[in-house]
C-alpha cells in the first residue's frame, strides 16, 4: 500500500489535514484559542503533512488567515486545496454562492487570505442540496472556474458534493484532479465512484471521514480497535487508507494531541479478519 498519491501535478502524502475545525463552534467565527490553532498547523507540517484542505467560507475567512499566519512563506512541497460555491449567512447558515460573479470573487478571496498568486487546487462545492449530492448540470458553475484556471489563478480543479454523472460532465469541461464527497465506514454510497476514479488516477478525498458532526459509533469498530490497541477513529482512518489507493484523508482537529493520533493511523496494519469485520459495518 503506497503512502502517497498524485494530486494534479503533485505527489502528496495520503494523510493530510483539514482546517475546518480551526474556526469557532459550528465552523463560524474565530477559534477559541488562536495560538493553539497556529500550533496545530505548524505541527501538521512538521509531522510531514503536505496537503491541507481549507475554504474561505470556514469562519468565514478564518482558517485561510490562520494558515497564512502559521505557515507563510509556504514550504515548496505544501499543496493547499480550497473550495468555493458556498457562503455563510449572518447566523452561520451554509448557503449557495455559485453565480459566476460569486465564484470569481471567492477565488480572489482565497488568493488574498492565503497570500498566494495561484491556488494549487480549487474544488467546486455543488450546493443544489446542502446535505448531499443532487443531480443537475454543473456546466454553468464549472466554466467560470475553468476560465480562472486558464488565467493561471487556479492550477487544478476538483469537485465536491457531486454525483457520478456530474463528475463525467465536469471532466468534459476541464481536467478534474479530485472529488471530495462524504464517505466513511458507515456512509458508503460512493463505492462505485471511488473505484472508477481510482482506475483513472483521480484522487478521492472523503469529507467527514470520522462521521463529521455525528461521530462514528459502532460496537464492531470499537472491538477491532481494542484488539489493535488503537482508538476507533484511528481504525476508521486506517480502513479508508486500505479501501482504495486513490483515497486522500483530511481529518481535522483543533488539538495537537488529536492530530498526532490521526497521523499515527497511517502506521496501523489491519488484518484480513479486521477488514472483513469493518466492511460489514455499512450493512449492519
């Protein structure tokens, strides 16, 4: 099992870091502890993380500014991935923001707050349904992003919260280097899509790899973890790494200790028996 995979023109470690939890409660407002947030980002890079996922609608504007403060000038091998297509309401609500003007403005916001001339990867977050993928053409949404790529402001383009049909439509418009959808041990609607993307060398980046706002709860998961002297969340991450070689992980945390636990999951070896038990969780 390789510990790296291609993300556009970069080879990155498969265990990365998601910055969402560095913002305040509900991913809204500033962090409770500013210095602790900076420490997590610096420790992630010190431990070998070279792929950080963020967005300017986290906060909003909070996580990108933290990343810039903690890590700029950026290491040459650090790949920064952001997403556009949503905005936050005054009450913290997640709202669509994918008119051409909004998408262009979002890219420029990300560039400014990250302090970059070019963003390595920008994911278009499709918001036809806030809670999950919903069918519908994405051509009108993706074309402004493809134009920004031609201008050199965006190096690579990805998609988020999309169906297999939308991935196919997107690939006809511009190269797609990654797909970011919800996927974990218990939520496996994208099994076929992951395999199809792997065959074409396209990265799949599961969000909520540990269940998100409703953390994974499973007796089987807990029993496997106990047998390995690991935490259930470490086992859930290790299972994702074994699931397919194109899966890149971006577990988030605001704690240095939890960050180290997450990254240690890359060293966890799962037996065939443990894998069989874990594979059965989705159907339980």
